[in-house]
C-alpha cells in the first residue's frame, strides 16, 4: 500500500531535462558549425554500417532520456544510420540490466548493449555475460576506466559536487568542512542511502578523502557524516530534483552532471550553483558500456559503441554535462567547442579525479554496511 | 440461493451454472495467486539456498549479522507499534463517527478523508513531515519559540519513534476504513438489552461490545502490521537508510547501484515471510480464542 511511489531505480532520481538543456546549448552554437563537427567525427566504416543495417534494429536498456543526454545519443544514432533503437525500461538499475541479459538470453528482444556501474561491469564480465569489443578509439580511453580484454569500457564520468539553491543558502559552501558550519542546519542532503544510491555512496567516499581518508579508507567519511548529523546539518531525507529547486533540501551532494542539468533547467527561476568541493581530489564515478554475449544484433551493437566513443558521441555526453571517457584526449586535440567548456565547472580539478577499484569499493561497502546506521544518527 | 435450488432439474442446471461462474471468476484468481505469489515465493526459497556451487546456508546465515538483526528488530517494532496506534486511535474514531447520534455529515467526511489518507504515502508524505516535524519543520520551529525544543529532548523524525508518527498518518485512516463495517454490525438492541439488565457502559464493552469486535480487531491488526512491515518508499524517502529496516535492506542488495546480492535479498525476504508466518500463527490462535463465544 505504501509503494505507490516509483521504486528508486539507478537513475530515477533526477528526471531532469539534461536532454532538453543539451539541445538548448547546442542551438547556441552556430548551427552549421555544430553539424559540421558531428559530420566530421561520427564513425563512417561503411562495411560495419552496412552489416549493422541488416540487423533488426538495436536493443538498448536503462538509458533514461534525461540522463547524460541519452535522448540525443539515441536520436542521433537513429538519424545517422537509420537503425531503430528499442530502449527497454529506461529507469532500470545496473542490477536489472544484468538480469535482463540473463533472462532474455537467446531471445530477439534481449539487450544488445548495457550501460552499468563498474562493480556491475566486473560482475558481468566474471559471469561471462559480455563479449569483448575494442572500438577504434580504444587507446584514448583511460586505462583505469576499461577492461584490458575489452569486455567493458567506461563511457562517461561525473564527480561529486554540491548543488546549492542560492535563494535559500546565502553563502555557498566551498569545502566539505564548510558543510559543518551552523548556517547550514538541516540543509545537507544525499540522493538516497549510500548503500543503495551510487552518488550517495560516492559522497561518503569524497568526504573521506577530504578528511584524511583515502580510496582505501572510507571510515573518515562515515565519521564526517556522523559529525554532520550531530551538528544537525545532515538532513537524511531523500533529495529529489523538486526538493532542491523548492529549497526543502537546499544543498544536495550529487554527481556534477545531475546538479548542472538541474541548474540549467531552472535558470531564470532559481539560482542553483554547482561547486566541486575544494581542498581534496574530486571523487569520480563512471558508467561502463558492454556488449551482451547474447546480443541479437551484434553488428548494430558494435556500431553503437563506435558511435558512442567517436568524438561526436562523446560530445553528446558533454552536452548533458557528463564528462566523456575520452575528455582529456579530446581537449588536448582541441575538438571540444569553447562554448561547451564554458558551461562546465573549471576543468582543473577534473585532472585529479579519483576512481576506486573493485577491492576498494568492496572494502568500503562492508564498512558502510556495519557502521553507517550505527554512527550516523539524526 | 438454497430456496431456489429445491426443484431438481432447474436446480441442477443452476448448480452447474454456478460451477461455471466459479470457474470463470475464481479460477483466474487462483492462477494469479500461483503466478504472482506462490511461484515467486518458491523461487525466493530456491535463491536463498543456492550459491555459486550449489546448496549453501551462507545467505541464511547472513540473517544473523548484527546489522540484519537490527533491521528486523526495527521493522517489527515499528510495524507493531504503529499498528497498535492505528488500531486504538482508528477504532475509537470509527466508533465515534458511527455511534448513534453522531452528526451525519461527520461520518461521510471522515470516511472519505480516510480513503484518501490511507493511500497517501511515499515521497509526498515524507516531505510533508519533514516540513512540519523535521529539524527545521514548521511545528518544530514554532514549538521552539514556545520554549519546547523537540530535538534537544531526544525526539527525531528520523528514528523509529518518528516513523511511528509518520506511519500513523496512513495506519489510522486504514483502520477506520476496515473496522467501520464491524462497528456498524453492533446492534443497538444489544446495548439497550445490556443497559436494561443494569450494565454500565464499561460492562457493556467488556462483556458484549469488545468480544463481538475482537475477531475483526485482530484481523485488522494483522492487515495494519503487514501494511507497515512492507512499507518501503516512505521510510526510504525519509531516512535514506540511516535507520535499518528490512525492505530498505532488500532494495539495497536487489536493485541498488552499489551492491548486488540477489541471494541475500531472497534470504531477507524469506525472513520477512517467516515473521509474517509467526504473526499469522499468533493470529490464528488468538482468533480462535476470541471467537469461542460464537460456537457456544
């Protein structure tokens, strides 16, 4: 009776108009220029395109249109190659994506490609749910974001940021320790439980790194939130886009791309600042592409990966404020339009972004499981 | 129906007609039960006991972990207390609006409000309470200006106590709805008869009213308990997991983005089924005792 509300899916949190905003940003460019840029950089391997067109479309899963600009990613792919995309359960979680590969094995409607969190990419690879593929831009994907054997590959990443509703918060917090100030009573919020929501989990990690912890030690992060709760600043309710905009949860710790999309969506109505906390290396989270071992449309799946990892595809992520995996490579080659860079927070901290590996993630989960409910009391 | 069935040929036809009706209407229900209740439950059973290398008790053993035990204790305490609050307050409200002499409009007003409130849950409910009883909520701030500091005195909306208050918001109205027919069934004549024999109001309730209502009260309690026990969206939106509760733990391991352990989820679900079975057994025994008078 209680569950009228949609379950908290992986991406259910912010149904924000990243796509719509992205389109708006794009239209700010000289239209011809933007189109030329895309025309020059999307994959044009004619043999692959011809083979992909013979497949029965492309089955994707869990790509929310308003998340990291997937609406545009899908429509551009369809427009360029004339291949129809069937995107199943847009709001499914990583766990559900893997389940779909297992349960739809051998069926025409099984997913061809998935977009999952790194720990789920590792599970999928270990279980043999994926097949290797190396896109032509493979070498410019950072090594710490891909499987050496090509089973999975990071596509985009974000870092932990503070989304601050400035109509409620007069002085925006700049560092993690600023959050402890008494002026932020009842204001600091996560997007769910750190044991269930990726961004909330990352927030505890980021707080740890700012307080003497490291990727190997999330403990200080838990202690930080315990302190935050004790000071009365931690608001344990689940932040939503609506609660940030209305000011019920005026400081939301979340991925930069979600906070940025929210800020731009509400431009002119309410000022939302997005800040990457200073004084510590930013904590990053990425998602991974992988091709299902049982992909019913294998060639179309490969073409999709080529498209996603082309300059054109990677720029689509960036339009949705998600940093593409090949960001540094593209910046150094000067293919990222200035205007797009201006929409983002300063690039400097992103150079030091830290990603945890599997062992570090698991260690942190185990500590969180036992300590979070014990230590953090409001 | 028995009056019609007497004449044999027509009756036989009618009876086979009833059979057909039963098949058409009850059959799908049973199928539905099989597909969406019994088979999934069996699957849970299978999942909870199978590891990478066949049979394992690993996941069931996880139920003994400190964290999990705490989640079960919290869930059971929260459900039983919030149901008790619902039972008592809802029962009294239902009686007051149905009592002979109660204003007519009051009754329809309360029942229609209850129908709405019993279904008001999840994120909107959580935020309604955050903005009234949260640490910066309207009521909290107002009480503070009167010199009553709720949070300094140990109260927190994000604790079991806080959740009991939040749950009461949908438990009480649900109780009003489910108990109303039983209270309406109390005949005026019974009370009059008791009073004529010199019973006080207390004696009437002690020996007539409550014993008649008891079976319905018990089953209402079970319903409220199950309602609270399975509640997920409200506590999640309100506490983001700082309070361990079984449904939230299940969602963390089953559909979260941080951990994945469907088997642990299955084991936790079996634990929940176990708790419900125990509650149902207590109910069966209690209901049998409570309805002894009907057999005398």
